[in-house]
């Protein structure tokens, strides 16, 4: 593998290992295909990355599904060949919608569920300490829910290609001055 390609493959693989977006093998495949001018077959990818063809095949399917890689017919070959997508905006729209937005909506649902439980189990008015604790929990749930709803709206704006002013986040969760 050329030194530039090897550096990109190793670098993206390392970045992906802690990102939670792509796995290390997926990022390495994407990097290899991105660095190549011509589409590569599964055999070529497996050989270049020193991985099994089955492992490459499994990871390619995810990359195709996320629009990071696409099949590209090659004249005279019956094998599937692949190339990296270069429309990063479209690719990240897909990633934000599938990964981040799903997670954000799970948090919103958990906050809503917790708020419902808190509402059902309100302490009696005479228990002032419990009422104060309940009010604090209610306030925290409101702030957490507002923050994640705003993140959801921001992801939606990004997906639609609309601007989203970051200062709206500060209005929900004020930044501490240091």
C-alpha cells in the first residue's frame, strides 16, 4: 500500500475506533477506497487491508447502506467493485439521522418516562423536604429534556441543510463562566 494511503487508512481507522460512528475496519475500508482513483473489488480490498474477504463483505454492506461507499460496475468484470462516496454532506445526513438522532430521541423518551413516574409519585404537600427534592428533579428533567429536544431540532436542521444557531443551546443550558 502506498505510504499516503496507508497513513490515511491507519489514521481514519484509529479515529473511528473511539468515535462510535464507524468501526475501525469500516473506516479503514472507506479510507482505502477514498484514496484510490479506481474502484476496488472485495478481493483487492481484502488483500490490501490484509483482512478476510468475508470480513470486508460484512463491513462493505454497512458502508453501502450509509451511503459512504457505492457499488461501481467495472467493464469486463463480473465481480462487485466499490468506490468511496465523495458527497460528505449526504453521508453525514444519513449518519446523523441513524446514529445521533436515534440516541437523542432515546434520551428524550427516557426523560419523558421519568417525568411521568415523578408526576405519578408526587409526595404529600406536608412533606416539604420530599417536595423540594421533587421540584429539583422536575427542574433537572425539564432542562435535560429541553437540551436534547433542541439537539433533535438541530440534527433535523442539519439534515435539511438549514442553519442552526448554536447560541440556542446556551439559552437552554447556560455555559458557566470560568
